[in-house]
C-alpha cells in the first residue's frame, strides 16, 4: 500500500502540482511541524464511509500545540447508520450546522498545507479523503504521512519499550504509553491523543 501511495503521489505532483491554488501542497516540506489528523465517519469500509467530522492539531518541535487546531462537522449524509451514532455520538441534529464535505476538505487542505500528517491507521483516513478529493480536485492528499501504529510496532520490535505488549487498539496504545485519552471518538479528541502518542514515542513533551 505504501508503494502504491508513493507512486500515486508522484503522478499527482506531475499532473496537478502546477495548479496555482494547490501548488504549495506538492512542495517538499521544510520545518519542524506535523499535523495529527482524525476523522469520524459512518463506516470503517472506505467504499461506504462518509465523513462526519474532521479534527487536526499541530505538532511543533515535538510538542502538541492544542491552541493551533481545526475541527469541523459536515452536513449529515442521507444515510446515518445507528451503529455509527453509537460510536461517535454524532446525531443528525448534531450535524445540522455542518458544512458541505467539499468545503470541509478544502478547509483541511488550507490548515495542513504541505506539512506531514500523523494518524492512527492513517491509511484509512487518506483513502477516505482520496475518495472525495480525486473526483473533485483530481488528486489525493500529497502529504507524507506517519502511522502511530507502525511507529509503535517498530518501537516494540526494537525493544525500546520492553514494558509494552503487542496490543494495538487505540486505547491500548495510549495506556501502554501512559498518556490520557482525550475525548475518545471525537475527531479533535482523537487527533490530540494521536499527537500525544507520536510525541511520547519521539521522546518529546506534550
């Protein structure tokens, strides 16, 4: 999957990197910031998933900058499964003031810029975003990405965290890293917790 995504990013850079509005997204990033990203959706199946909310927070110099964040809700889709409401607690009434999904994604692109992304099973979020972006914009998220699950696996394999087990659930990783779970199943809460996971594994400060 990583190789396919890398090839896709290269093709997008050639095909769409000259568009004035989005040209900066394809420029190599130089700096010490990343963006932790999370989305609440209607399904874990990418083909069926519809975006309900997006949360993102800046990581700068290996610190979580909770004062620099974005969170948006999206207009309720035609079908809002009861099973998904039980997880994220976003009812139709909670999404009444949401924005169109295209506007929400554009807000995300402006917030993220060309900074690298951090996420929990980030490939899922990127695949859902690609599903929306490619028909409208012609390209998917071009940003480099870091998956905290993969990072956690590597840390375990290197024995740098010999007191941890191979439990890869969201709460499991947070527990083993001794960090709080902030607003579980809210996009911004999960984004902040993911950022804390990344910082802890990189030896920074929250």
